């Protein structure tokens, strides 16, 4: 009995010694200020800076609280430990289909579009009206169906199934109505001067997943939300409903598996919807010079925000690009577009830029100089003074390269960063077309509406 007690005491002593040695080692590592990172590649943000000392911050305790936050946020090897933790969790068992992250779920029931609400005559009639004789349309060859049918698990706002990630969408009628009112108000301000187009881009879940999977996820029907928005827009606005066009091509590589954006190919099918609405002939894919970047290496925003799950690491993406015909694709030093930053700094850039300028988790940024307050491109092949303005979020970046071959001047602003107003830009740059593009989750979110209203005057 005494020997067992001594043995247990020895084990506990060894455990305490190991614990304190590890604790001391971690403390020594923490003192290595020269090894502290300034930027997190996992979270894609600047890390907390060491606090600035002042007598006031010393007296109110905020100085030492700031040191505590800085120490924890910039601890050396922090991201390596996060990765090690994820690798350990990957050995817990089968993780091929999982739901990660958290946030957006269904908020409000989506009302019927105004055109679908039955009128009084329809509601009270004893006999339904005779259906009109359908006009036969040409038979089209059915396209391959890429719809995903595999059910996943609930655990937040990002859904992983079949090696790809999908975002949940939550509809808010309050913000959807606010967005509709904002677009209509902007149209009243500029509609007599330009043709105004509105395009809401669905997430991949709305295009790739079948109804049973989306019902199991509990998310709102994003396609129905887009229909509701379109039904409320002023009849003078050109509504670009791209959801059906994307669904028709969902067997193609139109969304990234590990990132929340569409690919440039997905944006191409939205561009064709725009061309049909505008009445111009779209260019065909085989007319463009193409390139592939980071083949089988790209692990994007979903992968990073989900702490790099193995289910996505096994299915990395490739960034495919189509160069506009009006730029010199062969010369990487030929800068074809212009950027103005918030600071006022200006420089030239390439509308399709080499991805190795960017961190590996942000290779979608090769398109259109990424998210900037103001950008422009002059097409030397057109001399008719035509000009388009695109007011966009990041989905617009892959869309813009398809537009520039149709206008002499293309201007684009990210509504999250610009201080310009649409009316001012229309007058200043002689714009004839204005395209408002936003992901549906942005269009029906409060921040988006406030920003659109700020620049819409």
C-alpha cells in the first residue's frame, strides 16, 4: 500500500514538473517579441498592436488590459498551434460532411413576389380561368445536372458536404424592403439620366444544393428572396435575375469549393444575362485568352475561417481567369487599370493580376484589383465615349473583366469603401449605364442598405 502511495506521489510529481517546465517554456516563447506576428493569415486581419502608454491609460487600467490582449493575440506560434489542434480534431473520426462556423439562419418567411399574389377576382372566382394555350419553344439539349443531394450536419452558417463548403442564408423582410426602397430611391435620383441595372448574386448553396438539403439546413430560400426583391423594384429598373442561369450551369466550375465567391466562369453566365437584358451580343469563352493560377492549391475564405478542415484541404481550388480582349495578356508589366485608394494614393494595376501578389488564402483577389474605393479602365479599342459604372461588393470583381470589352470606359466602386456619390460619378464621367451588384446576403443586410443610401444621392 505504501509503495503504491509512493508511486502515485512520484507520478504526480513528474506531472507537476512537466507542467511547470512546459509553462516556463511557453513563457519564454512569449517573451520573444521579435517573433510575434503582426498579421494573421488564418483570420485575415491585423493583430493587436502593443498599446500606447499614457498616464490616463495607466490610471484607468486600460494600458495593462491592452498588454494582455496584445500578448494573447500575437503569441508566437499561435497559428501553428491552431493548425495542430485542427489536425488532432481530424483524427476524432469521420469528418467528411460537417457544418462549421455560425450565424445566419432563416429569419423571416419570404412573402410571395407581388406578381404572384392573387387578386380579388382570382380569390373569389368559382371557376378558374382557362389556361392560355402554351406556345411551343425550341427543344434545347439538357445540360448536365450538378445538384448536390448529400445531407450534412448543423453547426452554424457554413455547410460542408462532398468536399465543398456552402453558406447559409437568412432572409430579413425588414432589410429586404429597405433595400428595395433604397434602389427605387436611387433610380428616382438618376433614372432619367442612365439605364440602371440591379443584380443580386446568390451564394453557392442556392445554386448547387437541392431543396431537401436546404430544408434540412433550415436556411431561407435565397432564390425566392431574389424573386421578392425583383418584384418590388421600380419597373424602370433592369432587374438581372441570374439565379436560374447559374443553376442551369451548376455542373460546371462556377463556384469555388473552399471560398464563398463565385468563379470567373460563374460571373460569365451572369454577364450573359446582362447582355441579353441590354440587347448586346455577348462574347464567347473561346474568344478570350485564358490562364490558370494556383492549380489545385487554392484554399479560400471558407477554409481559413473554418480553421482549415481536412474535408476542404482534400479538395483545393484552382483560379481560372479569362483576360479581356482589350488588354495585353502577354505582358505582365502592362498595367491596364487605375486604382485610387481611400488615402488618395493612386497607381496602375492589372485587371487580371498574378495571384502571387496576394496571400494564398486570398487568390480571388487577382480580379479587378480587389475591393477598392475607385477603379477604372480605358478600352483603347472603342472610341464612342461609352461608359459604365459598377457599384459592387467583392462578387463584382470577377464580373467586371467581362464588361470592359463593351465600353470605352469602365468605372467601378466598392460601396463599402467609397465616399463618391452615384449622381456625382454619373455627371463627372458621362456614364450611360449603372449596375448595382451585391451578394444577396449583403443586399438584405442592414449595413449594405446604409452604405447604398449614403452613396445613392
